[in-house]
C-alpha cells in the first residue's frame, strides 16, 4: 500500500496489515486518512490526559483544553470536577475562551446564553421565542454536554470521549507506579502545577515523538551538539571532583555511552504504556539538596525516603497522550493536529512541602530541554523532520523494529522487560495501536 492511500472504505483487516511483528508500513506516519482514523479510534476512544486537579483548586476555577480536536473545559463546581464540551447548545459557539480563570457562570459571547458550571443552561434571552419548539430550558439538549467518562489518579485527570471506556485502573496498570513515585517525592505526597505552559510545535507525526521518548539508541548520537558540548565544557573548565553548574549537570548525561542506556532497561505494558530506566537514568546523578532530604526523612522516615529516591525512571509514556518524568517533576502532553504536525505542551510541578530549589531545577530542566528556545529539543526536532521527510521517499515501504526481537521477559506488573536499546517499546505501542484501530466503537 502506497503512502497517501485513502483508507476510509477499507476493511479493518487492511489496517492490521500495516503492522507486522517486527515492522510497520511507512503510511502509518504519512497518510492523512490514517491520522483521521486515529483521532476517532484512539484519541477519541481511550483515556486521554486533560489536566491536573491543582489547576482548578477552588470552586469556579476552570482551564480549557482539547482532545482529538474537541474543545473542552475542565471546571470545579461545588467541589466536584466537571468536564464539558466547550460548545454552546444554541448556535455552536465556543463558550469559554481559551485559557484559565474563575467564573461563577459561563456566558456565550454570541447570543448571551448563560450556563451553570455543570453545563446546565440557566438563562436563554427572550426564551418565549422557543415556545412552539422542543428547544428550551426543559430540554437537556439545551445544556453544554458533559464528557462521558472522567478518571482521576492522584490528581491527574483523564477523559474518554467514547460512551464506553476501558476500565480506568486496569488501563493505567504498570505506569500508575510512575505517577505514585512522582507524587511521593513530595513530603506531603501531593503535586501542584506551577507557572504556565511551554508549547513546542513539532513538524512530524505524533507517533514519531512518542516513540522517541523511550528510544535509547539515539541520545548519544542525536544530542552531540547540545549534551556533547556541555560535556566538553565541563571537561575543559571543571576539575574531576568539582561541582558542576546545574545546566551542565542536566545536559551532560544525554550523551552517556551505549552501555549506560542499555543497562537502564525498558518496561512495557498493555495499552501501549512503557517506561525506561528503573534504578538509574539520566536524572539519577543530580546533586543532592540537603534541605529536601531532611524534609523527606521527616515525612516518611529515612528508609522509606531512600526507597522513593531509588526509583529513577527516564521517561514514562502513558500512551497515547502523556509522558512524565518523576525525578524532575515535569510532564509533556501530546496533541496531534495533523498527520505531520504535533503540538507538545510541557508543564512543571511543585512538590508540596519541598524547598524551592527543587522547583528551580525543574524549571531550568524544562527551559533547557522542553521549551521552544531550548538546547536539546532542536536535536530531536531535526531528527523528527528528517524522519517525516524520509518516510515519503520511495524505496522500502517498511520501518524496522527488529532490535532484540523475542528477547523480552515477563515483568511483575503484567508487562514485559527488555534491554534499554530494544525495539520492544515500539512493537508494544503498535500492538496497542492495532487493537485500537481495529475495534468497533
């Protein structure tokens, strides 16, 4: 099948034919029809990250977002979370402007319809004009519609737009422990999003970005211009036992050798989830902060605190929409816009009860790695663009995922383990991709 083939009228089995045990067809990255199907079958039908409870701590607090192109508003009303389609029932205008704020009610700027924070219509101007129709406050069709399914885990809010959602706890299994470790790094056991969002547009298919997160064969090659330069500066200007500036401490590990990344290992789980690292990662050698250690010891006891710190995961992928880094308290949210365009949002968390030095390091990390003016991201961005362009080229129609084929072992969380440079992560993602794309909604 050539890239660009219209899949709209093809049978489900044809989509499955694009994925084999050790390779995938290049059209899954380049065909607009496949992308549209992904928005319905994957982003529109499974659990997608929509926000964090700390963004809306008080009644009336709201934040807008989107899933599969659907505008949504997450709001707290009478203590409860409400997730509404951000659309007026009258003429379809977006009711709540993009952003965040606090509002006692929502008022449409077009014809002035007013809605309660749970979406129920409160006021219809000149309501008598609808007396000869079935439309009006007595008809639920006049309300802002609520999203069918919302799940919350330790403050992380997910939604499934489909009427029937996979069981949330079962779906999250295997990577819920990464959320746990991230929250447990707070002396109070809670996280809060701080500051604004960093948005970075990627000119590539969303799956290329997601795959890269646990691709441990690329860092030592791709990041020579950024991390390699930092290591050169460190060697030239700082002694062997001398404390390095935080920026160099963050940048340097990206170009560790193949053995370092191989030993990190990868863990994969049903539904496409995965994480790399375990006891070691690029974050495991950061300088200790004594005040923080003391706060953790006081909160948990020294033994439990050391156990929390012993978990050092590189990237956790909660497929398909969220990636998080527990040791550095950051997340990235994947929002596909087109077959070759993906918006990535980066958010930073504060560990409640921790000293400001932790937050300062997380912000520095995001500025160096995840912002649109960062040093490391352009390395990956160049690779993504080359991949997207190269996949349009004639030649081989298949993308290799052969590395360490068949060498994985079962892990204790119901998934599989492999060496860090295994292509198991990609094969696992495409098992999930195929399941999503084939099922009936």
